[in-house]
């Protein structure tokens, strides 16, 4: 077979194979953070992997609509599975992540169909993270998603011992009766409020990933967690929590796993007094972005913060 003929065959084989390559899933975001380095994950954290899949809508719908049996997450759901493995550390096994949700996410601007895969990073990765050092090699985790036998290219994340993240997109603390704090139902000084958090790295009683917490979950030791409040300029603080001295940051009253949830913590705290000169919440705000006059941040510059309304 002549050399030019072999080249022609190679080109034809490549062009024929392109539709197959187009079906390969692509992870393009992790926890609403576009990839590009520096994404942190925590043992036991609930992760949202945003996956793009070039498929027809009819074919795409086959991976949606199933739910875990009895609320216990499974390592394969709707033909979808997630793996994590350590890079740069030899001899470590791959971890199958329990999955609790596969939901659709249309990517209209990219002319594609997408899904969000919600999975939990097992606590089994914690000893490897804690035992790593500069000399043994700093750990990186590689995540991949497989859909009906087609595995995505891996994406990289940096494991950390703790990075608190608030659960939900438009989150706010909860009143004792379960209502959301908002304009018209503002938080009051001295009131006991609850925020829902993932990524604290505190292990459950049995340590089994993907298992909902029982109704009688015990309090957890979160002595290192502090809450910072910005009243002076909550919408644009230079650094979240920077307007509150370290000594004045608030320790939570209790931290425990939220009953019936996987990897979600209930953090209860007492609303501090409003400093003199705190501006009132604005009237007539819309439901998507309600008016707020205080920002709550969970101890770390890299942690989430939430805006909400407080009144005397």
C-alpha cells in the first residue's frame, strides 16, 4: 500500500470517527465554577458537575428522571457514573462517587444539551489528603463522568480539609419556623437562625457516603468555624468579613447533619445586634434579588457568603 494511499485512508477514518468523538461528555463546570485551576473540593462534600453532551434531545432524555431507591445514593444512576482518582500519588485506587441527582441543563448558547450530576466525594479520600506533603507530592483529584459507556476527559480539582459552601443558588438563613429570611420577614437581633452548608469536612456517624442523615444526628465539633457579618457595606465589601474584627466574629451555636439529607450541615447561630447606622432594607425589591443590608461569610475569604435582610 503506497504512502499517499495510507494517508488518504487515515484522513477518511478520522472524518468518519468525528461523530463518535462528538458524543463524548465534557465537564465544563464544577460547583458553578468554570474550570481553569484552583477549584477546591472537600471530603464528604456534595458536588455539582456540569456536563455538556452533544446529543439529540430524545437521546439525551434517557439519562434523566431516575431517583435513588429509599433515598440512598448509588454509584450508577440513569446510566451515569462519576469517578475520582488521585494524580501524582501512585498506588491510590479510583473512587466511585455516589450519585443523588441527574437533572437537565440546556446549553442554548453552545447549541448542546447539558446535565448536572450531583455526587458526594467519599470520606475515604481524607487520609490521603491529610498524609500528603511537599515531599510525598501534593494531591490533585481527577474527576470523570461516564454516560452510557462514554467517559469524559478528566478535570482537575484541589482537595482541601474544609471549604464551607452554602447550599442553593439564592440562599438565605432560615427562621426557627423554617421560613426564609427576606424583606418582610427580616432577621431580628438575638434570633436563632439556620444556614445550610456543605464542604465542612466533618464526617458523619458511620462515614458511609451517599446515606441520608438520621433524624437524631449528633452535634459535630466545629470549633474552628466562625461567622463574619458585614453591615457597613454588605453589597461590596473589600474582602468578605473584612469590616468585622476577628475577635468579634460569631461562633455557631451548633453544627449537625441535616436529617434526611446527604452531606448537608445545619449551622445554627444567634443573630448579633445591628450596629448603629445600619441601613434599613430597601422597599419594593423583586423576588429574585431581594433587598439586603447584611452579608454573612463563613470564616474564609474563599467561602461562600449570603446577603439577607435584618431589622431591629
